[in-house]
């Protein structure tokens, strides 16, 4: 089976040296900046950028397709998203932000209460079906790394199926119930299964 629209929320690695510090949340105590030491690796298995780029997705993607790629703030500033899109055969066309209306934010330099999503295309799939999709999504945050269902409804308004969601996390009740409601979606991830038959990396 091939897919026309792909959503991907990769398990990025953090902790690179230099100006960007990731993998732990920044907190402020009496004006002093500290870090709690809670890493993403303690929450779920991560993949390196090379592993993400090497995913053998091409046989499952239609010649004319859309990609919605979730990207952390630090990685977006470095242009990491362009490497992934190039490797998967997509060209960046735009970006969107999810503003978490019930979050004070996390981060090392700034307290980010938003996440970025990059829109990219492969081939010539044409414009989005709905011409009134805004570049900001205002929705509440739930548990760690869970994306709002309103985002998936937005993707359905703008892009045709079949739909594939990569790196899904559905191990707990609420998200698992929502996954069952997405009848037109195929979900892939080491917590929800491997219907593509490619394993969970690293890939050669």
C-alpha cells in the first residue's frame, strides 16, 4: 500500500554541544536557571538524524504526496528538517505552529509553549484541498509528546488519503481510543506496531 499524506513525529536525539542544549527541561528557581535532568531518552527510544534520514519509506509514498513533519525548535533553527525532507524526497513548502494554550513552556534559552510542523511535498500533489488552513493551531497540551487530534482533522481537511502517521505513541488509554477512531489512517511505531514491515531501525 502507498500513502498520499504522511505525518511524522520522529523521536529526535538532543544534547548537541554549542549554543543549543536539549534533552532536559530548563526551569527557573529564584531567578537562577537550572535543569531538571529529565531526558527524552528516559521517556522513549530515540533515533539519530542519520537513522531518521535512512528510513526506507520511498516504496510506501506515492509519487505526488504531502508530508507534515514535526520538528523541535532547536532542530528547526539548525535546518535539520531540510535534511530529513531531502532524504525522504520532499521539498519544504511552509510551516505551522501548535500553540499550547495551557502550557507555560519548556526550554533552555526561552520557554517554548509551541511546537513546529513543516509542510513539504513530493512530486506535484497540488494545493491543499482547503484554502483556509491557518499557520497556527491553538490547542491544549495533554500528556508528553501527544499531538492534538485537531491537528489530524486539519490534515484531513487539507490533504487526501490514504494517510500514514509515523512514530505514533498509543500506549495509554486516551490516545489508544483516539487511534481507533482514525479509520482512514495507518499508524506505525514501536508502541503501536509495524504494518509497513520495515522494523524500527537503525536501517542500512
